[in-house]
């Protein structure tokens, strides 16, 4: 059975397709227009159309990542779905724009498009499984790093922060009024906690988390 968008009893949703591809616009009008009001913008849409849109479909087929970034930054806060997007582009843009709720690759079928749009209009997300798995992997790594941060003592955080700035063990010891042996012992312990082979790797793994507000005075 073909997928269909469930008709709304009240005022139908407005879906705006942003594309320079007239054939793609006609395709969406033909397959989706019977189930929801579809505005096809082949260039810059009118402001009234933008403000009345519940879902933006952005055609990435003829735009590079920089052009897509510019366009996405100009859109209102309504949910966005990327159409004809490559996996690499999609992953990069999703990191920057949390309002991207859907992704349709160029080989997506009509059924996938209709099912996905229905889910998006109902407030859900529609992402290809490989992309979802990569995003989940990133989330797990971020969670692991957050747990690692909590596991480090304040002194270990301070030493790692200084090591990340390029200071040697002797320089760190002098800065913190500790012995080089103590610094070496702290670094050994924090490397074990993080699972890094050396302090450079540890600093790289936690490169976004080295600017801790807490400091040690012991």
C-alpha cells in the first residue's frame, strides 16, 4: 500500500520546498500536494510564505555546504528536512543546526518521503539509520568524556589543562609548587582514567573540556 499523508481536519499544513530544480518542485506538487498545501519556492520565497511554514524542505542537490549554511541561517525556526543531501553534508549540518529534523538522500523512495514528512509534521524526526547510528555514537562519546571529566580530581584537571597548553612536567611542577615526581604521578593516574597512551593524546581527547572553571589551591 502506498504511503499517504493523513489529511488534516483543520487548516492544512504548509510545507515549503526551497529548490532551484523545477522538476523536483513538480514532483513534490504531484505526490504531496493532494494531501497537504505545498508551496514550491524556486528561488527566494515571499516573507509571508516563510512565516506560515510548518516544515521546510531544503533541496541540497545544487548547493554546496557553504551555500546551505547561509540558507539555513536565514530560515525561521520551523523544522527543516534536507532533501538530496549527501551523508557527509548531512552530518556536518546537523551538528550546526538542531532544527534539522529530517534527512532524505537522493535515492529516497516516494513512500519514504511521504512517511517521513508525516512523521515530521507530527513533531518527530526522520533520519536514515546509518546517520542515526553515527549521531548516537557521537552522543555516547560525548557522554563518556563528560563522565571522564567527573572522574578526574581537581588537581588532575588543572595539570591536564596546563599540559594541554604545552607546559612540561617541570614547568607544571614549578607553576603549582609541586615536585616533578608528584606531577608525573598525577599524569600517570589521569592517563589511566582517560584511557590515553600519553598526555598529548589525553589533551586532544578532552580538548573542548580543558577550560575548567575550578582550580586547586592545595
